[in-house]
C-alpha cells in the first residue's frame, strides 16, 4: 500500500487578470497543473525572503548587475567594491546588452551576510541601474 503525501488546500483571492496571466505562464512552461506551478512560485518566494533575512551561513548563487557604460567612474567603483568582496566572489562575466549598458554576472559563494553586503554596496552605486541576487543554500 503506497503512502500518499499530505497536502493542505487553501484559497487565494487574486484579480482575474493576474490569474489569466499566471495560467498562460504555467501552461507555457509545460507544467502539468496549476498546483505545481503555485508550489514552485511559493517555494521561490520563501527562498528569496529567507535569503534576505539571513545574517550568516553558507550560500551560493549569482548577483546580476546591470550598469551604464556612460556614467563616469562606475567601472572603477564596481571594481573597487568587487575587490573588497573577493573572498565571496568566485567569478565575473560581462555581456554588453545595449550600446550603453553592461550586464555583469557575479558568481558568489560564502557567508550570506557578506554576499548581502556586496549586493547592497553595488545597489548604492550611481550608474548601476539594477541589481538582482539569486541565492540558494547548498
């Protein structure tokens, strides 16, 4: 006799337009059903929030930095920040995405608090358009 995994059912109220967009998205991603898509979305939300709350512990991931090329000094400022966090930076890749923008993919591994400080320092720089971290606990 197989043992079924327990689940909890709950209701969520959303605007119809958001439900339509969500349904189009999960179907386009080839999910079998809405429940699995919601499960993954909730898991992703929890992971993101937990990472932001962590003060320490080992994590691994990437920090995406979209920056302007035409902002004087930003390249040097970013290099200086990266240099200060070289203990948690494992790699850096750059890709020119527009004539005046570069996307940097910064591989990170180490203490969550240090990586959080790295992302915060990068976000504070003038000439940085956006910073997004995708972090997981190994």
